[in-house]
C-alpha cells in the first residue's frame, strides 16, 4: 500500500513541475528582493510583526498537507491571472517611487500567490486557496489602525467607567480620575492583540471548520473580540488604580496585566471556536486529485517563459525608478535668511528622521510666540511622508481635534489642536512638493510619486507652525492663528529652494 501511494505521488508531482514552481519563486525573489528585505527588517525589529516570520513556513506546510489534492505534473496555467500580476507590479513601482513600503510589501506578497495560481491553474489553486493567500499575513500592516484603536479603546473604557460610577474627565486620549491621570497611548491601543487574534482566528477557522459560514463568523469574532477585550483591560487598569489609590496598575503592572490578559483572550477565543466548530463526525475529507493527463514540457516552458519575461520587464522598470531616486548632485538647503534663527522651543518639538535640512525658530505675532519648524527632503534624501515622522511627540501630546481653514487664495490649511496635562496648542501645517503647495499628506505623497514616475521630482518639504493657547481664550487664539498663517504664508514658502 505504501509503495502504491508513493508511486501515485510521484506521478502527480513531476520533476519538471517542481522545477517550474521553484523557478517562479526565484523570479519573485529576484524581482521583489527589496520588498522582501525591508519586510524582514520590520518582522525582526517590531514585536507586533514577529509572527510574520512563521507565515511562509506555515503556508508551505499547509500546501504540503494538500499534496494529494495537487498535481504538478498536470498544470493548467491561467494566463488571465497575469493581469492582476501586472497590477501588483505597478503597485510595487508606485511604492518604490514614493518610498511607501506598505505598497511595496502589498505588491511583494500578492505577486507570489498570484504567480503560483497562474502556474497551477484555477482547479488546483482552489485546493490551496487559504495557504496561498495566508501569505498576505506577511504584509506588516495594521499600525495605521493605532489611532482608531486608541479612540475606540478610550470610548469604550470611559463608557465602562461610567457604568461603575467612577468620576472621570476625558481630554483627547487622556482619562483623568480623582487619583491620577491615564493616557491611552499607542501601547494601549491593543494593536498587537488585534493582529495576533486575527491571524490565530484565521488559522483556527481553516484548520477546524469546513462550513464557509462558520469560518467567516469566527473570523469576524476574532476581529471584534480583541477590541472589546482590550477596552476591558484598560478599564480594569484604571479601575484598579482608582480602588488602590494608584498603588497598582501603573508602570510594570501594565506589561504584566497585558500579557496575562492576552493569554486569556486567546484561550477564550479558542473556546468560542470549539463551540462553533463542526463535530468530528460532520467533517468530510477532501478527495484525492487524480490527473487525467500530464502537461507537456512545452506547456511548462511557455508558462515559465511568459512569467520570466514579465518579471524581467518589471525588474528593469524598478532599476530605472531607483536611478531617478538617487541623488546625482548636492541639493540646496533651506533659505534660512528669510526669518532670523532663534533657539528652538522646548515646549513643542516635531520628530523627523533622515531629513536633509531642518530649520527651527520662533517669532512674535501680536504678542503671541509662534514656533516654526521646516523640514526639507530633496530628491534622493529620505522620505517626508512616513509613519516614522511625527509633527509632535506622542509621549507628551495627544490630538484633541483637527479642522481646516481657508488660507491665502482659499488654500485649505490643516490645523491640529493638541493637548497634554498642562497645555493646549494649535498646530498648522502644509506641504511643498516640487513647488506645489498641498495641505493633505496623502495628496502630497501621491503628487510626489507622480513626479518621481515622470522623472521630474526635485524635493518635498513641510512647514509647521505652533502656538500655545488656553481653553478660556481658545476661540480668540484660533482667529489670531489663522490671521498669522495667512500673513506669513508667502514669506515662509520662500525658504524652499527653487
């Protein structure tokens, strides 16, 4: 019996088919190596994405378990799948042009399963649909949800505190009780719990459930459950501080409660899965796939040749973009003579990395002190719109609200109202990309990418102005701040090189 099974496996998986599959993986690595390297760096550095290191090995293992439902000796390449492959390659080019690693990672880890789908064909790809697209969990994505999760966690925890009648006052992400003040910081957003719960939920649903409705229902539970659980965790920490007069639930206690609570969340999630999953008697094994006829060598050569041609074209395109992003000459710095240099304010400090030039000063306007910070990223020198760059230090400030005002020539200027335990500040900003003034960071990024792909990019900069205020005079200060922005707009923009 064992010899017969081994022979059948050999008939299903020919040497030519295995080589073709390995060739596709090598072409993927050679073309998207930069996306792979930057993703691995994030996996190793960021605890939130350590699980990504195990995603591809897990996918390979799940595909191996399905080996009897596959036949590499009888592939039916689906050339229509090349269309999304080309789209994926285009997304990578956009990410490379704008330095948007998220786009690069999305393209990198969608191109691989799509290319395997292309080679095997619809029938066989459907057999390993989950293992193929489980590879998408390699994409280090989710940190963009941190601000939303912070808000939701703060909202839910405040609601729970009101249920037990704890006196509270909320200002932005700060929650104050009579015994002390708490900040729903990034670490309190529960992003690590959320991502890990979703990954584990998807794995559990695939391994233990067959009904599509059951699987989808459990994945939805895996998305909602950690959000509610994290809000309960924050509520518990604040309530503990209230009941113990801040003797507990501060400092290292957060970490202890966090890891213990996370373990309980996963146990509860799996317990819910056990209630939802089918009984063992209801599970039906997948039938073995028996190929009717083997694919000729010319079929493999044609499929691999077409994909190789596509990846070579993409590789050349990416090298051209890389050449446009490199700095060929020494760029000019900011024109610091526009405004006199003064010591930077210690009350408000932005945080930017890899900039080519930065200028900070302050000046008086109608007896109010205005802090100015300008950063400059010329072609080939860093990335302006990046998650690593912050217009204020989030350990000291939190966003309370944001709004837009009409500046010169009806240009929309974005203003953030940021607060901490003692102060409230107004923070206005705008972007300068290749001589064009833009108010929104996403618009600025897209315009920068557009100019890079045309080979016309020169540089991008950001202007930030901040003024301290008080709640009692906030409306008056808002009008004064707008007047200042309107009057100083043109002068400040002259700081950027032409």
